[in-house]
C-alpha cells in the first residue's frame, strides 16, 4: 500500500470517527436491493445507538484527540470540512438515523457499505475535498440524479436518497455506478427477498449480522484444511489428509440433523446499563421452520425455555488474591467488571448469551472506559 492509499484510508477512518462522535430507523431500506441475493454476510450497524450507549458522542477528550489528528494529517479544504463535521455531523451529508449496511459476496468480487443520504450536495462537497487532498478527479455525473467518485479500487455512488461505497471491478466507473443504481430499482431477486435478512432489519440492537449457511458449508473444507495445516495439536501420522473431501458440516448433519446448507444465521448484539447480550438465531431457507426448530429443541433438551449455562465470576477475585504484580492487577480489573455470564435457550432455534457487569448504572463499554481511565490515566 503506497503513501497516497494510506492517507485515503486514514481520512475515511477519521471521517467515520467524527460522525460517530457527533451523531439519530427504518425497517428494510430501498437501497438494500443493491445487495445480491447470494451475499455471504451482511452486517447492520446502528451508529447513532453505538454513539449514545458508548458515551463517545459526549467525550470531549476524544474529540480533542481527533482534532489533533486532523490538524497533523489533513490540510486545506478537507481539514476545514472535517472540522465542520465534528461540530455538526449533518455537514457530511449522511443520515445516520438509519443503520449502515455492510455486505460481501462469497467470491469477494462484490462488497460494499450502504447508507442513507441526508443532503447530497454536502456529501459531494466532502468527496470533492477528499479528491483535492488526494489530487484525483472530483465527483462526476453518471446521469441527472446519479453521481460517482472513484479512486483506484474504490467506487462511491450516490443520489439524493442513498450512497454505496463498493469495490471497483474495472476501469469504467460510470458504467458500474449505473449498474449499482439499476440494482436499487430492479425487481430482480436480491437480499430483500431473504427472510433472515428482513428479520435482521427489524431488530433494534446496536449491530446485527446475517450469515449465509450455504456459503459457510462451501468453504468449510478449505477452512478445515487450513486449521489442520497450522494446528500444532496433530502429530504428522495422526493428521487427516489435507485433501480430505469430507465436509465437517456433514458430520453435524449426521449427528444433529441440521443441514447447514438450508440454514441462515442471524446475530443480534444489544447493550444496556449493566449488561450486553448476543442472540444467535437459526432460520431455515425452506418454507417451514418446524423441522429446524425441533432439531435445535432436541439439542437443548426440549422445547422449554431456560438457562442452559451460568457462570459467576466471583471466583476471579479469589484467584487475584493469590497472584502478584501485573497479573493480579488484570484479574482484579476483570473481577470489578464482570458479575456473571449466562447462556439461555429462548425457544424457536434462538440462543442468547448475556454478560452482566457489576456496574448497573452504565453500559459495559462506559464501565470499561472508566476502569481504564482510573487504572491507567487515559
């Protein structure tokens, strides 16, 4: 990666940080049609909620450090624009009241970041400031209401409603920008026809992740071979052959009855004062979820909801007393932070892992930052 690319990625990182620091949801957005139906994974990030629950938006010290970073690395129009965004995130032209979508295709030929536009002219000003800083071409028109900006393998396409930052496949950026816009207007099958994705868009956690079971089935042998190659747990004589055609998920189907090829996964991450939770849900790609739910019910010992596992962290305090130096300090910090973790089966092929802290007045991220500040003076 050359110096110019390094500066571009640094600028995008600072812009995202500025928006998070200063930043307010619909269900399935129209621009989600841009995401292909066979996407291997889609993440949904609620920037507004993350900013609020982490306390980053009210962190004047962090804003000061960001402003210092901007002063040291940016100049001219872009420096002025980013400083304006820190003061008023609307100056970026993006509407972060709606979550951001990040997707990827199995072959990595199509991936991107999608979101809502607040004011297209403001977003164009930002991109033109980036172009001037990088000494590259400014935003161009693909049609009357469609604009695009490209640099190396990055393509930014936008109109008055949405933006898409995607991988530029060839030299014809204008053609690709139009193709992306056509996806948004097309009636062809896309990710919006996927039940798991639509369920994901109804969640209200900080972040969600949709995963395509068939994709993970297809890459499992390669992942397994990689593990075998790098693992130190096998003796040379005991290691399975690297070209073993068997898929490890076939064994899962044989033992548990669950065919990962016909299942999509959904993760939902939530955080409130004193706790954070990750809920995992399996959704059948077939017309009926009943068989999948029965299989998962059997794994957890029946249909009744209940706690599958609970671990209290009180024992860490006792361990800390037997330690000394740096290790004792780390164990004491963990003991102060964590209360217990539990894994609960919710029924309907849904499992929640819940981590509870000793501070019920703040979110876990706020508590961690407070502990670090007290212990290390950051």
